[in-house]
């Protein structure tokens, strides 16, 4: 078996992401928490910075979730996304960080996130992440 060779260019550059202090995502009370229903959100103007080149990466964020006690407040979510415009972060890391922050904010029954990045260097990148609470229905 071959050993894994990490690129020294990226070594340690993303270690801080899990602890990155991001803006608060506000929520509001779900008065229909006795029902299972799905909210789908699309944010087509997402931008973050490539940690290697310093150039912007553009993408579309798709969020689909089943709320429980709280729903995501959209203006604060948009401001949360704008925060990443100045952050050097890998596609995979930003998708998982957004997932963690949404779960922390509203504790949904389940949530799925997909980010489709614009083609860069001839490659289109799509990253999926999901959270499912135990015994939650998944749609």
C-alpha cells in the first residue's frame, strides 16, 4: 500500500476551520413543529476564497431541511453566507462548516446541504453533507 502524500502547500491551512467564529444564524419558533414538512433554500451568490490562490470561488448553496422547534431566519442566513467572502476555505470544509452551524442554530430533524461550485481549472466541484437526528424521518 502506498503512503499518503499531503501537499505541503495546504499543510495546516485549514486546521482552524472547525473553531472558526462565524456570524450567528438567527431562528424563529416553528408553530407547526407537530408536522413533518420540508424547507428548501437556494443561495446562488455564494463566494469564498481559494486558500491556495487567494482568488474567489463562486457557487450555489442548496439547503433542504425538516425543521423541528425552530426555522432558519433568512436575512441572518444570507449575512452568514456573506461572511465567507473573505475566508480562505476548501469546498469540502465550507460545506461541512455550514452544516454544523445550521444544526447548531436550529437543531432540525434532518438537513441536507449541497454546494455546486462554478467550473475552475476545468473541474466542477459539488459537495454534499447531511445531518440526520436519530429516529428522524428523511425525505
